[in-house]
């Protein structure tokens, strides 16, 4: 395994940002990691390298957030997310990553603009059906490119949960589905020696990112926290749409 300095700089930066995002900002900007790593490797390899790191970072984050989660919303989100993962596995050879990015990007942009214009003060996604739809979308997009953050954030943001409960619920949701994703990734032979070795070398930077995320979020009040999440969704939406249309 020989990789360039540029490769390691990009990979380390992406992993640290993912750790910060997972523990401090509900995984928002972390979904940009696979596109960023795709600058120096194939998207399929980037997803395979990131999954063991995500599971490790989930473990670090769980220790900090366990006990603050909203179990009601987890039970709504997780079962359809598992169905989304199974769907992604069965359709792996046929999935159009560009189309998924476009749909997810437009969804993120619309919700971010709506939220930043105080739309969440007027309307909430109150039904179980909405939660199941967002959960299924999160499972599918998470399987394809670890991009399940926006659907879950959209649903939970609309619930106006306290910051700690919001973060804990998102952390546990992704901890569960990332562990489940190990099975189809293994069945698809995504874990080869080189990918696992690179993931192992990047693990310390995942821990650093998680610790930084915990420190940063403690210094932010609820109003600023939710505004940052919405701004992250806006930035991610722009990135996903530009990737999908080839800009």
C-alpha cells in the first residue's frame, strides 16, 4: 500500500471533520467525507474505508451521549432505516449514486432554507409515517455513501428536541445502522486488506475528531446549535447538487 502525502492530508482532514460532526453536530457535515475522499480514491473504496471508522467513532460518541436519547423517535426511525439498508444491498449494482445525491441535495436545500426562514416555528413533521419515510431514506443513502445525516436531521430538527436529546438520538441511530451495514458491506467484499489497513491508521484521528466535537458543542447554546445544523444542511445540499450535476 503506497499513498501520497495529498491522500493522507485529505483522508485525515475528512476523518477529523467526521468525528467532530458525529459527536457535536449530529453527523451533519460528516456526510461530505465520502465525496471529499473521492478526490483521492474511488467512491466505493472511500465508503468501505469509512465504515469501520464510523463504527469506532459511534462507540466513542455513545459513551458521551447514552441515556439522553429519545427512544420513541428511535423506534420510529430505525426499522425503516434497516429496510432502506436491505434495499440498498439488493439494488447495489443498479443504484444511481448521482440521482440519490441530487434528490438528497434538493431535500437538504429546501429544508435548510425553510428552517432558516423560521418555517420550523410553524410546521412540524408530526406523523409516524413521516418518520418512517425519513428513516428509510436515511438507511438507503447511508448504505450508498454514508449520507444518512440530512433525512434524520430534517425529521429530528422539526421535533424541536433539546440539544442533548437531539444529539443523543442521532448518535444512537447511526451507531445502530452503521453496525448493521457491516453485514452487507462484508457480503459485497468491500473489506480488503488495504482498505482495513488505511482505516486502522486513520482511527486515532477519528478519536481526536470526536473529542473536539464534544468540546465545541458544549460552548454553543441551543439556538446557535440549530442554526449551525441548518447552515450545514444548506452547505451539504449545495455540495450534493453540484456533485450530481457535475459542477
